C-alpha cells in the first residue's frame, strides 16, 4: 500500500515538476527578450504593477486555494458536494474580484501621483481574472496533477507566442502583463471541460449561506496567504515608492531568479499537502514516517540546487541580461538564503494545515508580517533593495521559529 501511495506521489510530483519546469524555462526565454526590448526601467514598472496585482489575487482567493484543496481531497467521492463546492468558490472569487476592481480603480483615479501609468493597471487586471477562472486548486485536491502540467505548458506556449508577436518596442511594456493574463484566461475553459467530462462537473448557483460558510472557513487561511504575499511582494511595491524604476528593475530581475528557485518548493508543498491531509484523517502515525522518507531527500536535492545556482550564476547572467550584471549577481547570491530557510518551514506548515490548526497558522504568519513590514520599510528606505533582502531573511527565520515551536507544543504530549 505504501509503495502504491509513493508511486502516486512520485507521478504527481513529476507532473507538477513538468508544470513548474515550464514556469522555469519559458521565463528564461521570454524574460531576456522582454528586458532587452522594453529596458530595465520599463521592466521595473511592469514588475511593480505585477506585484500589486499578485497581492490582489491573494485577496480574491481569500484562502480558498488552500482550504479548497483540503475539502476536495477529503470529500472528492461525493460528486454532488464537489459540484456545489466548486461552484460556490468560483462565484465567491468573482464577487470579491468585482469589489476589488471597484475599490482599487477608485483609489487609482483619486491618487494624482500614482507611480505607474493607469493604463498599465487596467491591462494588468487580466492576470487577476485569469487566476480566478483557472481551477488549479481543484486538480490539486483531486491529485490529478497531470492536467495542471498539460494546461500549464499550453498557457506558457500561448504567452510566449503573444510576447514574440506583440512586444516590439519599449512602449509595449504596457502589454506584458495583459498578455500574461490573456494566456491564463485562454486555458480556463479547457480546464472546466476536463472537470465536466471526467468528473461530471456542472455549474450550480450556490445560495448565500454557502458563500458565508466559505468565508468563515477560509478566513484564517486568507490571513496566512495574505501575510505570505505581503512578505514576498511588498518589497517591490515599497521600493517602487521609495526609489526609481531602474532600481526596481534590478531587484525584480534578482527576485525572478529567487522565485524560480521557490517554484520547486511550491511543487513539493502542493504534492504533499493533500496526501498529508488524507494521512491525518486516516493514519496519523504514518505522517512522521512519511516526512522522514521524503523530506530529507528533497531537502538535500534543493540545497544542492541552490549551491549550483550560486556557483553558475556569474556565467549564466550575461545570457539573461545586458545591464547591471555584477549588482544582480551579488544580490542573488545573498538572497538565496531566504528560500533555504523557507524549505524548512514546509513540514511544519503542512502539519498545521492538515491538523486543522488554520487559525494558529494564520496568526503566526500574520504576526510575522506585522513584525517584518516595519523592518522592511525602514531598511528599504535606508538601503534600497538590500533592505528588502535582509528583512525577507529575518522574516523567514521568525516564521520558522514560530511554526516549529507551535508544532512542538502540539506534539509534545506524544513524546512523553
């Protein structure tokens, strides 16, 4: 039985890895082309707006990308419930996105000194729409990662073609985020066709009580997701207000490389999360054995990968960018400490989520954000992008200590 489970996990890991390899390779192709055409400063402005939209995506998700995975993985045999649940989540997300659009649009037009072109905000909103419509969380809960891999590759191919066709001059930086959103929107109907044909999904309008239940059950996960996103994207936004888009562009290029390394962690988390949820419900004694049989090897693999990035980066960067190579290389080398620490947060995070300690998980991440953001504000104001890197590392350390301490408290009785 354990071998069967491990084989399924390996298949899911390979499928999601293919998806994330696409996330890794296609940016390595499009990213140098985009920077060379639109320039570092315009790339910085586009990245600044992308960071804001990513923040809005988390608000629209409202923690349902994690809560939904757990619900689908535990109750996927009940097709009627599954239809109602998926429909409710989609309607809820669309409603939040509409409210966000109204509020944020009002704010953008009221601010006379908004740091980016308003057209860039309007066009970038397509990314939020695409993320809402693409039901990746459903396939994760069903542990059908092969569909995510296929649809993800199709999405990247569409985006690559659009970039090559439409990005020709520096002024075209306005359309980079728009094309990203269009590519994601394009694969969404296909994903629902798969759900309909293979799992009998049909859309049913949920009642208001169901929507309120979703909000109540996912609110703590929303806070934790919001905290993570604030930690990962606020630096770019703060830097955009405190400095110029040239510095934002330099940091954005370094951050893209770091985020590419974090894609591997995201794969591991997404593959392991639904399985550990199932183990917690059926066989809690197997969780420790499971982590020992997977995490140790994965950690070694990931840390060796970070070392390889550090060693080879000076030779790879000239193929990716033509400006500020030395600054970016030094910045990335130090910034790699952050994903190394994030790696060790994963087992504790998954255990808290599987054991339904969503509130504690949310509080830990929210508290870390409340401590980390003032530090980031001061350090970024004082030291530009170096302040973001240092504060990010300090926040990751705080999260690791808090998560490990709380899990230790939960498991302490079993040690006696």
